[in-house]
């Protein structure tokens, strides 16, 4: 405080002596930047974000290239084979010994024991086939052959290189005019093996799709098998209960007497279906 009071009169005195007031000095330079602060402490972790949306589906792939052309087929042969399988309209039995005629041309063939009529070397083309067989009537207690009945197939195309094999059903009797219940019931005089065979066939030559596996009735055809005992030995009675063709199968199965019908030959049933020497 004391110093200022002294200095002031000195400066004023100098100015009064030296002349005009000087220009102000240029401003000083900016100071140097300060030092960086120390790092802060870490913040808390944020909440997880919401899931992103599913991507859009990719575009479809391009179509594949076309395959190579197949090989040239064999030249067609002009002849072919036709097999007509003639069956009973109602029972489905194979019908043996019936004549079948092809139209046009008039070629004819007779059905074999499996109900097949075979036409070999038939020129390819459109055909229809007419089969003829005796009808069946009940005369007394016996199913008896009567007037001939016929059935004609649709026009069918017989092409080269493939056997045409088709089924034709012929109506030999009218089930509505026969008493099928009595015919299948053991207490009636009409319950006879000859009658069974007239309508159902002897069954021993039946075929299945795999010729190596015969259907039940033709099993063991050459080895004393199922056709070597008669129908009523196994079918003691058939008793077609209820509506015809409806529950008959189930009823029939109950009536095959296994002890009587099967054990005669298959002595080790149910452990084995062996027969005779096979069982030793
Ligand atoms: C060795 C015993 C046996 C003899 C013999 C036998 N059957 Fe059968 N039959 C059976 C058995 C078992 C079945 C059941 C088979 C099935 O359901 O697959 C059957 C099924 C049937 C059926 C119904 C299913 C079908 O395959 O059509 C008919 C119809 C039939 N037999 C008729 C006959 C006639 C007709 C005879 C005589 C020519 C005969 N059976 C002889 C045992 C026999
Ligand atoms: C007039 C012709 C005729 C006579 C005779 C006849 N049947 Fe039938 N039988 C039929 C017809 C048709 C059926 C019905 C077939 C069907 O509905 O699938 C049938 C059905 C059967 C069935 C049941 C088939 C099944 O699918 O369950 C057996 C088993 C059978 N007959 C055995 C015999 C036996 C055994 C005899 C001799 C005692 C005999 N039949 C006599 C025409 C006959
Ligand atoms: C008259 C004798 C006889 C009677 C009865 C008999 N079978 Fe057979 N069965 C045979 C003969 C024979 C074969 C054929 C065996 C062979 O060729 O190897 C056979 C084959 C079979 C087979 C085929 C076995 C196999 O291994 O391929 C079966 C399943 C069968 N019989 C079931 C029956 C049933 C079920 C009955 C009763 C409804 C019956 N059999 C009644 C003689 C009979």
C-alpha cells in the first residue's frame, strides 16, 4: 500500500517529461494447454438391446438343367401275348375248361386249371374277348351244369412288349335265386363237396402273385397238401351269418376247427407247420 502511493507520482512525472502516450503492447500469447484429467471411473453396463428382426428369405435357386434324352427304345414287335383270367362273378373261383374267343380275328383259347386262357402271337391292336361257360342250377340237391352263358370284356388295347393280363368275371348263377345259407350249412342235404367245387372250384391250382408262394388252398399240391382233403373236412360248416358276404369271413374263421383240420398233418402245430418227415 505504501509502495503504490510512492510509485504513482513517479510515473506521472515521467510522462510529463517525455511526450505522447505510447501505443499499447501486443497481447500475450495463449497459455499452453493444461494437462489431461485423470480417467473417470467406468459407467455401469447398459441393458441388453432388443433382438434384431429375422432376415428376409433368400431368393429361389435357379431351375436345374434338363436331363439327358433317354436311349432309343427297341423297335416294336407286332405280336403280343394276352392272358384272360376267367373267374366266377360271385365266388371268385378260377374257371377251368372254358372257351375264350378274341375279336377281331376269332383266335380262341381254353382256360387252364388256374382259369387262364393264353393267346400267344396275337397281332397288337384293340380286342375284346368273349368267354363262355356252363351256368349252374340246383337240380335236386346237386349243383348241375346247364345252358351256356357268356361274358364279353371291354375293348382292350394289346400293345407290343407287354403281356396284357386281365380278369374277366362270368355270372354262372344268380345268388338271389339260390339259398346260399343252406348251401353253406352242414345240416342241409345240399352241403356236399361236389357242390362246393362246382361253385368255388377245386382250388388246388390257384396262383398268388408270387408263383413261389402258393395261396393256402394250393399249398403242398404235390406233397399231400391242402387239396388232398376235401372241402368239408376243413370247412365243417360255413354258416354265412348275417348279411351275405359281410361277416362271413369272420364267422368262417371261427369254424375252422384247428385241432381237427390242421393237426391231422401239421402234428407240431402251433410250434411248426412241418408235415410228415419234416417234423422228425
Ligand atoms: C386243409 C383245410 C382246408 C381245405 C381242405 C379247404 N379249405 Fe377253404 N379255407 C381253409 C382255411 C384255413 C381258410 C382261411 C384262409 C384265409 O382266410 O386266408 C379257407 C378259406 C376258404 C374260403 C374263403 C377265402 C378264400 O380264399 O376264398 C373259401 C371260399 C374256401 N376256403 C372254400 C374252400 C373250398 C371250396 C374247398 C374245397 C375245394 C376248400 N375251401 C378246402 C381251409 C381249407
Ligand atoms: C351256389 C354256389 C356255391 C356253393 C354250392 C357253395 N358256395 Fe361257398 N360261397 C359262394 C359264394 C357266392 C360265396 C360268397 C363269396 C364272397 O362273398 O366273397 C361263398 C362263400 C363261401 C365261404 C366264405 C368266404 C369268405 O370270404 O368268408 C366259404 C368258406 C365257402 N363259401 C365254402 C363253401 C363250401 C365248403 C361249400 C360246400 C359245402 C360251398 N362254399 C358251397 C358260392 C357257393
Ligand atoms: C392233408 C394234410 C394237411 C392238412 C389237413 C393241413 N395241411 Fe397245411 N400243409 C400240408 C402240406 C403237405 C403242406 C406243404 C408243405 C411243403 O410243401 O413244404 C402244407 C403247408 C402249410 C403251410 C405253409 C407252411 C410253410 O412252411 O410254408 C401252412 C401255413 C399250413 N399248411 C397251414 C395249415 C392250416 C392252418 C391247416 C388247417 C386249417 C392245414 N395247414 C391243414 C398239409 C396239410
